[in-house]
């Protein structure tokens, strides 16, 4: 209250002072322009000047307000269109996820044309691929790269996926390989390249890709290990001659070279490609480190070389492994190659007593046929066949077949 009173008093005193000054000396202002003149006192002129300045100020505000309104209207319309595009994009993504390809494409294309149309075109291309409309796929991928030139890798990945779905592995490879140089930023490229190489059965390319996949951790370590094993197997199986097989084996990681399964496959491939001497060296080198009955079995299948020396070596092994049926089977076969019929029969029968499987029965059967014992041979053949088909169901049998079975039993 006191403040208001003080302000009122000050205003009153100022007013009285101004009036006193005006009465003392009102001043004089003359404005002339052409034939026109304006004469007034200084104080009235100042009041008119203030009024003119206020009018000019409000006129400018009105003008800027009109211009700002147009911009507001343009922004409002733009925001409205952007909002509609965003809603169409969301609907398109939902329809795509639900598998409604035609509707998804329609909604995605309606949502395209804004500041971020790349996802719309990519998904529209994928939807067209599912609809098997290849021309539209290429059209929308071209539109995607035109909308965002920096998205060339994303577009390449989508092109490759389309080719892979169609079984066009060479085209998929061509689309992806330019992006391989920066696989750390684009790990999906390596995954798709692996599929393309598998489709082409290019196991060498797959093997070269695996270290990059391991470096960038595209897959869990256990899956990569299993993949590496599978690729290595295919490389060994696909080798067309002994030199190619040797190269494929040398390229294998050290851990796989020590793996018993891979070593057996390597020996099998050496034998299949006619490189028996190399297979024998591989077997002997491996057996010095670890005894492996399967490798011993392969040793008995070697067709060339010094057979008596092999028999001598295998009999030395028998001193340390007298109960190994694979070794006994191996010795029986080696004796057959050296035409030692009696020793072969002894080894086969010893193997039969330890492990009477179908293979041993078949070897005994054909040897006994040659030795003039067809009835005993037939019994072994029958037993081998029964063991080979051991998973037959239990079913009733006629009495005659049962009687014949007893007649053919070994004495």
C-alpha cells in the first residue's frame, strides 16, 4: 500500500513538472515536403512521433503474423502427411509379420516417400519376393538404393536373400562378395555367403570364410566348431585326386587332424583314390600315438604292398592287443592276401568268438565255401544275414523253416 502511494506521488510530481516545462517553453516543430507544411509544438510533435512508431510496430507484427501463419499451415499439412505415412508404415510392418504380403506391400508403399522410406522399399521388395513377382522385387530394391545411396549393403543383402530363395546361388554370391571387405560392420553378409557357397558346393570358399566368421563371432563357438568339422569332411570327400586330398588335409586345423573320425575319413579317401602307400603311412603314424581298432581294420583292407611284412607287423600288435576283434579280422584278411588259408580261418574264428558280427560271418562263410565246407559256410552266411537284419520284428515262423534252420546249424 505504501509502495503504491509512493509511486502515485512520484507520477503526480512528474506530471506537474512536465506541465510546468510545457507552459514555460512549448517549443516549435516545422515539417515541410513539397508544397505541404506541418507546424506544431515540440511536445505535440513528440506525441505524434510516438503514435506513428506504435502504428508501424503493430503493422509489422501483423505482416509477420500473416507470413508465419502460412508457414504454420505448411508445417501442419506436412506433419499430417508424415503422420499418415508413419501409420501406413506401421500397418505394413504388422501385415508383413502376419504374412499378408499383398496388403503389406500396399501399406508400405503408401507409407513411402517421406524422409525415411528405405525400410518401406526393402520390406515391399521382400513381400514381392514372397508373392513371386521378381520384377517388382528389383523395382523396389532400385527405389531403395535411390532413396538412400549409402544403404548399398542392406540392398545387396536383400538381393542375395531373394536369389537364395530361388536357388540362384551364383547370383547371390555376386551380390554379396563386394560387401565382404567390411564384414565386421555387416556380419549378415558372411552368413549369407556361407549359404551361397554351400549351394554351389564350393567347400574351399567355405573353408576360407570360416576364420572370418570366427573372428567376427557370427555364430556361437560350438556351432562354428561343428560347421568347421562339416566343411572339412566335405572337402576331404570332394577331393578328386590324391594331391587335392593332401592339400585339403594340410589345410585342416590341428585339432581336426588329431580327431579320430577325421583321420579315418582321410585314410578311407586315400584308399579310395588308390593311394595305398600314403594310407599305410598315415595308419602307422596314427597308431604310434593312439591305438584305433577302425584304423587297424583299414590296414587289413590295403590291397598292395608287402603283405608278409604287414602280417608280421600286425602279429606284433597282437601281442599287446590279443582281444581286439578288429585286429584279428585284419590279420585274417592279410593272411587271405598271402594265401595262408588255415591261419586266415583261425584268425576269423577267433574274431567271431570275440565279436560275432555280420562282417566276420561273411568272411568265414566265403572262406569255408572255398575250403569245401558249404554247410558250415551256409550257417555262417545265415547268421550274418540275421545279424545284419537284427531289427526285424518277432513274428511266427512255419515249422519247416525252423527245421531247416536246425539242419543248417554248425556242428
